[in-house]
C-alpha cells in the first residue's frame, strides 16, 4: 500500500514539474514574431531620429530576451503568426491583407505610421488591427479625438534605450560639475539665447547640442560632462533624447509650452516631455521659472534619480517585455 502511495506521489510530482517546465519554456503563445519597419538603422552608433530609435529598441530588446523574431522578411512563408508593423503604410496594407486571409493570427500597428489617426483613408481603424500602438497618453487622446472608434484598440507603448551604452563613465559628485547641457530641437533661437544668458549670469558653462547636427557619441560625451540638461524643443510623442539623458543619470529641465498645431488641428492635450517624472526632472514655461530652477539645482540635484527610473521603466528589454505581454494577451 505504501509503495502504491509513493508511486502515485511521484507521478503527481512529475506532472507538476513538467507543467512548470512547459510554462517556462513557452512564455508566449505565438510561434514566431515578425517586425515590419522601414526605419531601422543597421550601423552601430550613427545619428538616428525617433522612428529609427523605436525600431532599434524593439530589435535589441527582443534580442536581449532571447525571443525569436525576424525583421522585414522577403517571403510570405517567413512571416510569423504575430506581426508588428512599426512604420510604412505599405507594410501595414500587406499585413492587413494577410490577416484577412487568416495567414497571421494577431496584428499590432504603430507608433510611427501617421501623425493623425484618420490619415491614409482611416487605415488605423481597420478591424484587422488588433492593437494600435501610440507612444504616450497625449497621443492616445489625440488619436481618439480624430478617430473615436479606436478608443478600445489603442495601447500606450513607448520605446526604450540601451542602458549599457547610455551609462555614465564613472561615479561623479554632481555638485562639483560646472557644465550644463543645452539641447535645442526647434528654431526658437531667442529662447535658446535667453537660456544661455541665464547660465552665464550664474557662472555656469553651457554645452550646446542642436538637434540634427550631432552624432550619438557626441551627444553621449556631452551628457557625460554635465550636471543636468536644459531642453528647448517642441511637441514630443515620447522624447527619446530625454530618455537617453536620464539613462546617463542626467536630470532634465524641459521647456514645456504644451501647445501643438498640425495640419490645422490645435491639439487639446500635448506635452514636450510625456514621460517626465519627479525622478527625472521638471518642466518650465517661463524664463523666470527656469531661473529659479537653475539656482535650486545645486541644492536639490541629489533628489533626482533618472537612471534608476530608466532602468526600471524604459530600457530596451523592459519595453520589449511590455509589448510581448500585449501580444500574449490577444
């Protein structure tokens, strides 16, 4: 009787172990993942913009996780059962056709396909798209305003950064650093000149970076020698350059007018820094407000922890995991 009980217990234990092993080995229910994008930059560290950064992030995040996937397969036979179209309307049209033919199981699209959700003959609202990806909460609101039928199909998914590359070279006493980075993205030269004058007034040495005129290594080097960064830009659906600064443990003071007009639409909700938190920096609208923060930063610089926030919320790996969970929930 004891032998039978022992054998029965062994069978139950083996069954439980096999279930656990099966769950670990097959974390996601799809067989193969395919990414379509026309924005990927294959060179190692070259200048790239937001759309290319999104593709780069997902590519490397999936690699870090050991998830099998392919990018822009040439033949239909190589397309996986789960498809993510990051950019290129032609790719999206092809994926929708395959979904109609039941040749793919789930389809996600965005966030770099269009600015307004009714563009391209309302393709974003196609019923074949299971989830449409947007970068941030304000872009989600804007998409719903233009295309109300999308409300239940939108998901916020920001891209990540490579925290191993975007890492400070050494531990520093930030209070002893006399340089501040000034990042200018738009043509608001008067505001930029006023910011530089303010820094000069307080004996602070500016390091200027102008969007479109720097390489990735140059930006990293500039961040590495600064105490914090002042961003003068415009509307951002996410703000990759901000996340790169945070990963370098650089808090940011961001000019944030919260105004954006595109194709005749004044967006009711907008942000120049959608993922800014109390751990990564502050925003400002007027020069007097910025001046107050310039005086305060030496006193409160240690209250910010931008790299720790980035490691928890916005690395390539973390953001790829978020996307995989969305796919697995479909």
